[in-house]
């Protein structure tokens, strides 16, 4: 799961690295536009992730004959969610209005988002398949598809961004075209696996196709909307951070983009363990094996806490060469180096809150974790960040947002781990 997550994130790394060497304005455009796209994608993908605890519970309870129907209803939900998703990407004016963005950056970000809208339906269907495979404990097809997709994107983006394809250098537009093409490629590869994989023959995931049904869709929404909103809150806090920081100039937002990119890469480690934890907890909860479910949650917390702490130390030690790999602009590298310490320090707290939230999802507890994320990421992270960044006798600028994000993650880790402990006690009783 970790390798699959990292290779999928490799597309974002490729975009950042290519545009960092192409032009600061294009890098700033992908920072703003990419943040909006990721917020939309992962908000809706979070809703679709409701298929994971549903499938894990069915599998644990020995009701494998119902798994195909659950997946098919999730695919219908994915198609329904593409409509608002595309509308947001094609009309981002309300989001751009939140901050003063350089006109050149805004124009390029708008064009980039319109290209990403073309690939959104495929991306949401693939994210449904992604959650389904993780719930079954079958991450290997995700690994293969992610590697193939990343390699394809590396080839297409490098040709289109730089003009090596024989035409005009497209910059950020080249990244948008490549992302959409690769999204459809991933979806088709997923469909091929569902139709022909021997490992799934017992479930027949695409056989006896069901029409949309109200009760399963409502159940998916009941579980998924809080999950999707949690994802949206967490990711949009960084998106809005980029929009607010954009008023500090292209150099600052480009440096912020590098740090946000590295933070997203580091997040893949606890996220992969969290997805595995959700699958294990959900499976054991479905089987009513409560001691093993608790052991799975505890193991996830220990593994993620230790490994993420080590990762934070490694990030601190390699700060200079990492930032140099992203940009040739000394001013951009200087901004990135000044912010990277916050990311290195908060790895432990990010790991704890991520594992605790996903373990709670395995128990089908999603609403209260959503409230915790709203308070910590929007209230402390964004609200506190705005105060630290732009007010007072000595405004901290971009560093104010990263400091507030660190404080928000500390609070989230305390609240969610406490909630998980209470949930485990309730199950025992």
C-alpha cells in the first residue's frame, strides 16, 4: 500500500520538479490549481471510501455474495459525484476570490483546472476501485497500476512541459493534459483487473450489474459524507493556505509548494498504514473479533508513530539537497528551507491522528472525527495561521500557517487518540 501511494504521489512530484525548473509562475499555478483539484478529488474520494468499511465488514462476516453489489453501488455514487466535481473545477472563481493572486498565475491555474476536469470521472471511479482493493487486502494491483501510471505521466509530462514532443512547450498545461490522460488509463486498467483477475472470481464484481438502489446509496453517504468532509477539511486547509500565501508573491508560494509537496509525500507512510489498519479493524469488527480489532488498531499506532518519527528526522537531515532538487531559484529554495522544519517536527502527531481516524472508520465511527478535523484544521490551523501570518507587530508570513498547522495536528492527535481509546473501552464493555 505504501509503495502504491508513493508512486501515485510521484505524479505530483514530477509536476513540481518539472515546473520548478521550467518557471516560477507555472510552479505557483500548479500550487494553487493543484491544491484545489486535490481538495475536490479527495473530498469526493473520501465519500467513496465508505465502500472500504462496508466491504471489510461483509468479508469478515462471511457475506462475500453481497460484496459485488456494494461495489457497484459505490460506482454509481462515483458517477453522481462527478457532476458537482466538474462544476467546481470549471468555475473556481469563489475560491480564487479568497486571496489576491497574481493575474498570470490565476490564468494558468484556471486553464490547468479545466484540463483536470476532463479526467475527474475516471479518477473518482479509480478511487472507488482503490478503496475496494484495500478493503479486500489486495493492494498489489494498485501497486502495478500506480507504477505504470507514474511512468506514463513522467514520459508525457516531460515531453509536453518542455516542448520535446516537437511542438510548443506547454508548461503547466502539459501537466494538466498528462494528468487527465493518465487518469483514464488507470481507470481502464482497473476495469481490466475487475473483469479478468482470478483473485476476484469468487466475488464476480461486475456480474449481474445492479441499478442504483436508494438504501445502499444512503448507507454509503451516511458513512462516507463525514469521511469525505474530513478529507476535505484536512486537504483544503493546505489548499486555502496556498491561496492565502499567494498574496505574498510567486516566490513565497512556490517555496510553500515544495514544502507542501514533501509533506504530502511523508503523509503517504501513515496513510498507507492507516488504510491497512482500517481494513484489519473493519474485517475483525465484521467477524465480531473485538480483541483482534483492538490489536490491529494498537499495532497501527505503534508502527506509524515510530516510523514517522524516523522519517521526520531524515527529512530534517536531507533538507538542503531535497529543496535543491525541486528548484533552481535560490530565493524559492530559501523560503522552502525556512518552512521545512515544521514538517519534520509534526510527523509523529500527523501519524497518530491519521491512524486513530482510520481505525475509528473501521468501527464505522465517522461523525465525531469529522468534527475534530474541523476544529483542528480549519479553526486552529487556518484561523490561527491567518493571525500568526498577517497580524501582530511581527507577522510570520508563510511560517505562521505552518506553525499553526503543527499546533492543530498536536490537538487532533490528542483528541482522536482519546476518542479511539473510549471506543475500544465501549466495545469491550
